C-alpha cells in the first residue's frame, strides 16, 4: 500500500496500460505540473504508457517541501520507479528544466544499475556539459523580482493567458519556478575525459524562434544516433497542438523502430 501511495504521489498516469510494450517517462519544465504532458497519453497507442513525473510542491503535492537538489530529485524517482524501470523498456522525455532532470536520471540509472532508456528525447535543452548551461545556471533568478520573472516567462510563452489575471496562482507558479531553478543550479555534469555515457539514441527538439541550443554536443553523450528537429514556435512550441501531434507521432516511430 505504501508503494502504491508513493507511485500515486509521484506519477500522473492518465491511461494505465499494463500491457504496454514501453513506458515514456516525462519531466515537465521549471514551474510546470503534469497536466499537459500526462494528456499526451491520449495521442499514443496502447503500446506506450505515459508516466509524467509530479515533483513535490505542486498539484496534489502542494504541501510537501520542494526538492532541494537534482540528486534528491533523481533519488526519489529511482526509489519509486526502479521496479517498473527494470520490468520493461522505458524512454525519457524532458522539456527545458525537464531535459536536465531526465538526463540526470538516465545517468544515475546507468551508473548505478546498468539500466538505460531505449531512447532519450530532449526538448529545449542544451547538452548538459555545454558552456551554455553554465550561463543558464548563473542567471540571477533568486534576486529577480516576481514581476521580472513573470515578464521573462511571458516572453517565453510559459504563462497561460488565463493565469495573468489570477494573482494567487501566478504567485504560486513563480515560487515553483524559482524552486525548480534552484534545483537546476545544483546539477553538475563533467564530461571531461569520460567516454559517451550512453548507447541509446538521442533526439533533440526545439522551437525555431527560441534561442539557439547547443544541441550538437548531445552527440558526444551517446554511441547511438543523435537527431535534431526544429518545430515552429518559441520556447513552449510543444504546447501547440500540431507540434504535440508531430512529437507524439515521432516518439512512437522511434520506439517502434527500437524494437520494443
């Protein structure tokens, strides 16, 4: 029962598919919840079960303290999901902050348990050993006023229009964003002389109007294939229904081709 409660707390799964051949584990962006990515399950066939990670401090976990660092985040996900990850193939998808969280999880699973995703899908994220990550991590978010954070998120398209007039919800979202950003700042990955940590394929997606991501460096992280897709839109291009359809179709094709 305790295990079931832990799963229910951590995972949003709109459509349980016990007979699925593969699980797609999704990590949302900084400040984000599970509502959008967990709905992707409607766009997938019965062969793929979608698990969306719900971090503490939001939704049904609103009363729980936020995660303090990337190691704690990865440890919680691993502790709850290890049995599931061992029982059938899994792939990871993360957007923005979620791309770093999914990479950190993949690295931990590989180093500690010899487990590897069949595919790593990253969206709007620099390769974790890129110089650009250092720049992202050094943004003075903690000193910024709420209005400045809101303005920045608006430029990126990260605030649903309906939220702008709801002061309480907006305040909570900014607070959550800051906490997630703090987690990102604790994330360390030194590639240095290390050989490619992965052998799975990696696919990088980003919006055509977003900043330029150092995606090429992802190639250095796997001996598998790396591919890149630019979709119309800015940082939150993936919220466009036409892009969602492209992403879910493409992910399905990759997983079917991986022979899972």
